[in-house]
C-alpha cells in the first residue's frame, strides 16, 4: 500500500492534518514529504501501526497522547495521560510573565510554576529568558505539582529542552512544600513571580467538555470545586500567609472573571489587578500584584 491508499480509506473520517501527523510519526518523514509523495510505499508493519493509531483517534483519544508529544511556544514537549495537553491560549500566560520580567528587568527573582504538569510553562520561560540574554543563573526556577507521574514527564521535558539543571521540580500541593519548609529559598525571597494554570473548570463545564478531554485528560488537572475557583482560593490563602510581594499570573475560564475579581480582592484588597483577553477575545489571563 502507499500513502494515498490509506488516505482514501479514511477520507472524511479523521482530520486530514491529524492523519498526516500519524503518517509522519510512523514512517519518520516530514509532513511536507507526506503531502508531496502520496505514492510512497508503506511496509505492512507500518500500515498496521498507522491503522492502530487511526483507530485510537477515531475513539476520541487526543492526537497529542497518540503521538506522545505536543508543541508549545515553539518547543517540543512529551505528554501522556498523566499530564494535561498544553493549549495555545496558555502561551499567553508565558508571554505576560516574560513581558513583566523584561519591563522590570527582574534579577535574582524566584519564579514558580504551580501545577506544572508537563513543565511546558516553566521550561518555556527559562528557554525564552535565555534567548533574551537574561542571566538565568541569577534566577531560581521551580515547577510544583501534586502528581509524581506528571513531574516525571516534566523532568524529561526539561532534559529534552536542555534546561534540566536550571529548574527544580518539587512534589507538593500548591505552595505547601514552601510553607512547610522554613529554610526554603522561596520563603526567603523578597519577591515572587508565580505562574499558575491550575484546574479551573466548574462541574457543569467539565461535564460538558468534549469526549477527547473528559475521557482522556486527567480530571485532577481540569476540575475544581466552588464553581472552578477552589484551587485559586487555596493558592491565594497560601500566598497571603507568606507575606511576600508576589506577582501572580493565572489562567481562568471566561465566565469566571467577575467572581475571580471578587475572590482576589477578598484576599488582596490593595492588589493591582489586570485582566487580559485571549486571541479569541475571551477573558483568559489575570495578573495580580499583591
């Protein structure tokens, strides 16, 4: 069989881009090659593998899990069922944090990525600070997650992107490992930068998500009680106890803007709040300076 034979078999049943990605993954050729050489002969073993992956996709398994990877902010990341799949809208979270660091020329700062998952946010921050000629050795970078399996993937991604010596990954619930350790470098910092893409889907929204999400991605990385804001309320409570000036960048669901504004002011009445819309024009990012 050749590429075109299989394309014809699944025409209209699966997204064409995803089909190309599966071909590329199995036969180890670029997508451009797939498009230019539909007559390319495929071995029987490759045909069986391609069909296996296509059938997984037809059962709604996310293409990122099938391929075991996802690009984020121009960088490669390994992903699996223990990690949330990085979303394009989360790239704005990285952009906002980078802009703040550039504007203020922060040095000797502590930057923490809470709910780090695959490590995509903190790794992207380090890589881009390097490209902007920042002396990253003067920063302290941390990725925190409650899942040891997610942290294992994050560490692999740090190595994949050659920043494994620049980030410390810590197992814990939000800032708990910081608060419980009086000798923590974080606790001794004068200022903190916290970037958080915590679970924020309410019960109603979670139940209404596509099968690709609800049936495959970890619920613990998506759902939060109290209309999706329980994790952020716990985080605000922890930050308040630290008594350290903190710049917080977080992602949220558009309908939460009003309630998130109220919740933030409850814990930080004097804080400066700045809401940002995503590329689709929906409220998505909140920056808080406590």
